[in-house]
C-alpha cells in the first residue's frame, strides 16, 4: 500500500488519535506523580546537616538545618545580593536550608551559596522539635526538667523525654476535648437560655407573673450551667498545670539555651539516628496527623481534616439537591413540554448557563440565598437572635445550593440525552399494554436512563468539588471554629461556615506569610483533593455500571 492509499484508508488519523490520547494520559499521570512526590515527600524525616558559613573572611557562623533544594545561580547575582563571592566564580549552587527556630532568627528558611560553606556533616544528636507555635525547633537536647528539677541531660535524655512528650500530647487531647465538646456544649445551652430570655422579655401576650416564673426557671438553669462550667474549667486548669510542669532545654545552632515547655511540643525526633523502619513509622504518623489533624500557624502547620470533612459534606449536600432538580427539569423538557420555539429557547438558555463564570453564581448566591432567603428566615424564625444573623450569613447550606445551581445544566443535559436515547418502541409497547404515561415513565423510561443521570452527577461532582471562587462569597472560611456536624441537636448545622480543600490550597499557596513552609502543603492538599474527587467519581461510576447492567438484563 502506497502513502496515498494509506492516508485514504484513515489509518493515520487512528494513529494520531491514539497518540494524542496516550500523550494526554502521560501528562495527567505525570502531573499526579509530580504532586505526589512534592507533597508526600514533605513528611519523610529529612536529615539534619551541620556546616560552617563564612559570610566574610573574618566571620564563621554555625548552621544547622534540613536541606530543602538547590539552585544554579551566577556569581554576579550572589554578589549583588550581598554575598562576598570570589570574582573567579561564574556559576555555582546555592542551597535552601530549613533552620527552623523562627522565634530566635526571625525566619525558618535561608539560602547559602556553596563557595561560602564548609563540608556538610550529619550529627547524630541533632534534634527536630515540632511545636504548636513558632514552627520547628532544630538543635540539640541539653536537659529535661520536671517541676524545675533536672531529670536527664544531653542526648541520653531522649529516653526520659519521649514518654513525657507522649504524656503532654495525651493531656493536650483531653484539654481539647473539654474545650471543644464540654465547654462548647455548655456555651450552646447558655446561648439558648439567653435567646429564650430575650424572647420572653419581648413577648407581650404573656402575663407578667408567667414571664417572671419562666425567667426564674431559666435563671435557675443558667446558674446550674455556671456551676457545671466551674467544675469543668477546674479540671481543664488542672490538666494545664500538669502539662506545664515538664520542660526541655535545647541548644540552638548559635549556642543559645532555649526552654521549650512540652505543652508546646507535638513531636520530637532525631532523623540522623533513625533506622529505615523508624523513618517509615514516623512517615505514617506524620501523614495520618496531616489527614486527621486540625490546622495551626495560619494553616502552614497541622492537618486538613476540617477541609476534607467540609468538602465531602458540601458535595454530598449539593448532589442531594441537584440530582432531583436536574432530573425533573429534564423529564419535563423531554417528556411533557410541547416541543416548539419556547422549549428550544429554554434548552439554549440551559446550555449557555453552563458557560457562565462561576463567580457570577457566587454573587447570585450571596444576594439571593444569603441576604434575601436567609435574611427573611432570620426575621421569621430567629428574631430573638437578631441583629446577629443565623441563616442570613454565608454558610454550608447556601454554598451547597449555589453549587447545585452551578452544576444544574450538566445534570439536565445529561439526563435529557439519556431520555432521548430510549427507543420510542419501548414507550409505545408499554402504553399498548395498558400502562399510563406516568407508569411508563416511572417503571420503564427512568430506570433505563439512570446511567445517563449518574453520568451527569459524576460531571457535577467533579466540577463542584474543585470550585473555589463562588464559595468564597457563600460560606467557606480560612479557619472554621467548629465542624458543621456535632453531637448537639440538630446535629447537622447547615448555617455554619466551613473549610474547603480548594480554598485551603488558595489560602496556603497565595495568602501564607511563610511561603517556603506552605509550598509542600499545597502539593499535599492538592493530592488529597484529587484523590477525593477520584473516589467520589469511582463510586458514582460503579453505581452507574451496576444500574446499566441491571436494566440491560431486564430489558433483554
């Protein structure tokens, strides 16, 4: 076959299509691999290196920290930035070192040019302390104190230190549970009593004696809650006092002795003295802490569990709302509406609605859902809480409804296409057997079109989970004080603000005061978001395939 006949056969276009698909798959998997390496590699215990830095011939500075990455730079750039690089150096490397100790030096990360540093060493005694405030501390263990008494010294003190750190974390967990659940529950009950008292004071329909009686009952209940709070707070203060008795003294790279209360310590490890098994255990612990913990230090430390929870819950609520709305709209347009110019105009409008920028939906959600619907709900049902809004402020329910409108055209179009693929002979056969139009639709047409509905839901979930712009207006926040779900009635608090993985990526990547510390967290959070979207989509695909096979076998 000559070249001309080969082109006429269409084989080149088949190969071109296959090649483009393969290239696209390689790019997708390459991107995921890059995100995974950059994100998950952050949790592996990096070695601590020590070297001498010579900013000028007469000065020597001891440097201790984790090497992060290197850059090839010219000597001219380094000399212009203030480094005294020899004139014969044209091209060299500089290394980014995470030296920690932000409370002592003012910044965690520092660049050091290769010509001005000595050979690296990895001291066995070098220690990395993850703190709840001020980031990591990198140095050497000097002493371990308990109630002001030194109980261990030097590197050998690690055997005494590690159990005390575990004890401090256990106490911190108890304190957190007391503050978040017990005291939080009392505060909710006190707020309920306060609103009830305000409602009674405004009620003109009750007799004064009845108002006084109810006020006395509420006051008695409030006094009982105050007594409970005193007992709970006494337990909390006792636990805090137990945490503060343990202190570690560490030596920084410049020789200063720093006292670190174990109440401020999350984790301590010696990366240069860890075996492979210990490093793997540390890695699993850090990854689990990232997935299950709460954020700290302006979201540059800690975990992302509230963002994961908020993202999944919002997508579920959005799916519950958009699926029946989209399916009913598609059924009406395809099965009941009289086909004509008006219906064609509606279809064109639905298709165009899919191209509207998402921020426009956010503005609409803020104006209609939050201010109009939520504001009227507050005036009708939560008047005692005014002027503090209950539903008249951005929250989870308004974010879910806004994204439901955003993804509604996708569900409508997919469902309508699925209904259009059902052969008319199936409808006619059902009607000929005596079924009504509603029975035909409910028992025959809709079951056969459920795969198309699930396809629309898959596309809706994929788009909604990654949206950020509209959520910034209708409910998402940088740091939510409480989860939207707890153990207090009504258990699911739709009015609360929530955290979202997409907004968390934006906030950590572009609003963080510590760019270098937040960079790996951006990759790690992006990987978690992609995995969540894949999991949700795979779940929907599995359901779709099951329904497709089920109704295919029934139709056969």
